[in-house]
C-alpha cells in the first residue's frame, strides 16, 4: 500500500481568547486550546462513500481502519494507495482521502453504495432502512477474561498518553494494551469510533495480533465500538464508561469480553466471551 500527502501539515488544535470565571473571582482574560474537527471525505476509486467529522491526523490509519471495520475490504492488500488532499470550504479546510482499492472490492462498493454524513458520536448516519441499520456482527474466538491488574495498568498509563485531551479536553482515545496492561499504541479523535479506526489501521500496518492484549476506550461501550472491534478480531474491549443494552447483546453474539466502568481500582464485567452470562 502506498501513502501520500498533498496537503499542508494540519494542527490538531487551535488556541482562542476566552473569559474565565470561578466562584469568588472576577472574569479574567485567558487562552484556551480547542480541538480541531474537520470534515473528512473518504473516496474509493472516485466514489464518495462517507464524510466523517474527525480530528485531522493519522488519516492513512483512519482510512485503512475504517475500510476494514466497515467491511469494505478484508485485507490491507486490497488497498493499493491512500492519498490525502486539502479542500477549501466556507468554514475552513476540509480533507479528502482518496483510496484506491481492488476492482473486485470497488465493484462490491458500487453495488451497495451509500452516502452518509457522519457526525461526532454518530453511528447510524446514512442507513437507508431499519433492516440495514445494524450489520451482522463478526464472531471472534473467545479468550479468557483479562487480568484485572492488567486493566488497572492500562488505565494508569492512559491519561499521560493523551496529549490532545490534556490540551483540549474534547477528544476520545483508543489504546491497544498488551496482555500485562502495557500501553502500546494510542490514537485520539473527536469521535470515539474514528479513534478506534485509527488504532485498527495502525495495528494492521504493524501486524499486531488482536488476541494478544485488549482495546481500551475512553468512552462508553457503544454498539459501533463493539462492531468495529469484532470486525478487527479484537476479543477483549475495556471502556471507561458503561455499555448500552445493544452493545452487550452484540458482545454476547460476538463472543467478546466486555468490560465497562473501568476506573481506578474497579471495573464491571458485562460479558465473558468464554462463559457468557
């Protein structure tokens, strides 16, 4: 796979003048860092497939991860090149990611073509019917539940590994942790599913075995996060907030370990892949 950029280096945040107030104090002038959120168009063989609102970095990983977790390809070998270019819009620059895929996959995409407008935190945008809203979920080979101490180690390293969140407070993180909880890779984005797609893309490029560790998300356990992890053959997902009923049902169908409310010194197991509730 060949990657190329034809765009200027984009910052992931900008500073703005603000006024701050605290109880007992007067208003004071200051500066605040705001996370960038830009439209990113994913174009396959000249066909515009999706427009997602995303943080403008790691777009090659994002394109690869999105292609895999949305079932547009099965292997990185089916992508020949990824090129990122900047497009001027009324509210600022947008980004276009041109993805050259195999003719077989392009034909399949044309058959099921849909245009969806992605929003931050959005999962069902662009679905044409209720029947097509939720795709069948991939079944993973179940693993034993991860060691509780490994989850705690991952959490301990999480905050320090999120520079954009520390600066802006407005992004999610998706991390890959080894079996002992060591934090190996982490990606940030205004959208939790975007951050996960970036992580999946990086894991694919580095040939990381998705069964030798777990995904740690700084978000709730939403249905699309479960779906994307299952598509990437991730057997264990840990989230710092709660899952939804649908997410738990999908984790059960996938045979996935699902942990939520992962905080310092505690977490809740919602599903065990090997011994479902």
